[in-house]
C-alpha cells in the first residue's frame, strides 16, 4: 500500500504541474517610434497548432500597434475548423492584414486569404480550389454521401463568401472556388466553366476588370516580402517574424506518438504494481504520462480541464484501491474520468470553443489512438506476465527458493538446551514478560498462570523464540 501511495502521489503532483502554462509570458517589449510589421508564415498543413501561433502573433501585433501583418502562404490546405477559427481572429484585429501567396494558397489557404485585407502573389503562384473533402483517419480521401457533401459544401461556401464580403473581395469569385457547378465570368468572359473549380494563377488574379479597372483578386505580383513592403510603403519598417517555437514543435511530435507514450506509461505502472518497492518502472511510467499531458498542453490540445479530469479520476481510483474493499462504483467512475481525461487531451480544440461538446470528426482519431493504446497495454501486460518472471532482473527482485529447515535455514534461534533451567522473573508475567536464567535474559510466557516480579520460574518447553515457563515455587503463583 505504501508503494502504491508513493506512485499515486508522484503522478498527481507532476500531472497537476503540467496544468501550468508550458512557457513563461514573453517579457514586454520596449516600444519604439519605428514602424513595425509582423510576418506570420502559413506553411504546409493548416491545423489547430497554427491557430495558436496566429493568435499569439496577432495579439502581439495589435498590442504593439503594428503597421501591418503579412502572411507568406504556401499550403495545400487543412481543416475547415482551423481555417474558420483563423478567420475569426482576423476579423477581430484592426491592424491591416496582407496575404502573400508565395507558391500556393489552396483550399483552406484560399479561404484564409479571403479573410485578409489585401492579397499579393508571387510569379507562378496559384490560389483557389477550396471545395471541402473528407479525410479518413489514416490520411486518405474518402467520398462523401451526396447529402453530406451538399451540406458541407454549402457551409464552406458560406464561410468563404462571408470572409470575402468582410474584406472587400468578390464573394461570387470566392464561391466559385468551392462550388464546381458554378460558372464564373467577368464582362461576359467565362473565367471558369460549370463543372470546374476556380483556381487562379498570379497573372489571372491581378487582371483588371470592370469599368473601374479593379484587380480581379490580387493587387499585384511581387517577387518576395521585400518587394511587397516596398509596394505598400513599409520598406524601412522593422520586421518581427512569428514562428512555431521549439516547445510547440516538440508538443506536436509528442501528440503524434501519443499511443506509444500511453502504452509505456500504463505498462510502467503495471510493472510497478506487480513488483516490490518503488523503482524505475514506476518512475518511467509516471514520466511518460506526464510527457503525454505536457506535450498535448503545449500543442494546444490538452486544456486544464483534461488534466483535472485525469487527476480527479486518479484520486477516486486510489481511494477505491487503498481504502474501499473490492472494486466498485467509485473505482469505475475514477477509471472513466481518467479515460475521458486522456481522450480529451488528444481532441483538437480551438481558442474560442468550449471543451465540450465534441463532434465525431474531432473524436474519431483520438478514439483510434486511445483504442490502440489500451490494446497495446493489454498485449504488453500479457507478454510481460509471461516473460518478465524469467528475466534476470526479476529474479533478483523475488525469492523463488523455499527456505527449509533441513537445508539449514531457521526462522529463529532454537533454545532447546534451556529446558529445565530455573531462573527468576524480572518483570511480572501476566502471562508474558521477561526472565533471567544465569546471565541470559529472555522474553518468556507462562502456561497461563501469573508470576510476580522476582518469582522463581522454570523453563518447560521452547518453540523457536517462544520460551514457556512455569512457577518453580508455587508460593509465587498468583491466581
């Protein structure tokens, strides 16, 4: 019980510590009179981790009073949920925002670009093709049922139209990037035919249309960020680039290997419970669980509520194991809370969303990871139960040989040679106490009769350390 208590306390203390923010707030910057622009790259897949980076960069830019925020973009897309959250963040800032399409702004990238105030493109770059697709848990594309597809396309179409309307872009052009059944034309010239999704090159996107000769989408082709800043009159401005920190990268890596950490953590605790003492398996198991929660917390997945659920569940399970006989209601509730805390830590969340409820797409992959973890732990437990007792390390921890008397092992020293000796009670025997025989003192017990201190006693039998005496002088016996 002491070993179990030590293990539980160690995990509780460390798991609670992960609820503290993984990084200290950056020290306040000294504001200067120089203009500053913030550069927040949107590269590769758009996912919730990027949301937290953009949130951090926009807040810092607004607090500083930046002249502009520029998003160099090269992305094949990402989750609609993350794109919608980024749009919400962009709608909430007063700093002018610019998208610089470095290579490609496809799918969710095009949607985010529509939510910025200005769009510029590099030579040979492309923007568009924002029709939503459904991904399998293993990363493949799966076909959506007709009803689901129309519902999803309609929803994404509303997102991109609203973004375009709020930031001065052509909402019909934006919708043509989502709906392939639309035909989009300008001044009777068909830009994209019905049945095709709209994707524009930099040349097509900057062409002038209408009587007012406005750009179709892009305000111009620029070679790089320097050229863009020159074009908007901020060539001499200070530049501050906001990127994913090393801790955030590590957090995403930890999130990717979550099943391995869970299996290692649970197996470590299993070995610790099955072996005597508190040692390396328990330390490693607890450390793996701590790393699991820390990584998901830094990656923007695990909130304090997930850690709190796990801790409360662990407390309830500990109460059941240590203080309540059997395994019943309290233990089941604790186990369920722990599982929900682990599952919730892997569910992707966004800053403006509550931690509940969650949709099936959000929980599908975390549930798959949790299932793999539990199955892996069960399999590992069976394997360890079969092979661990045979290992050299385990053999050093347990006693396999029986210590028999015929082999010379004795649980206690024998005193057969004392039988018949007479001595004196040096404490009252009621019926046990101390006696002295010659110059040796022993713990003794009578056959049930009481003997006062100083009374004469005789040893009648011995059984290891148990020495039985009787009054040697009946006058000393007291009924």
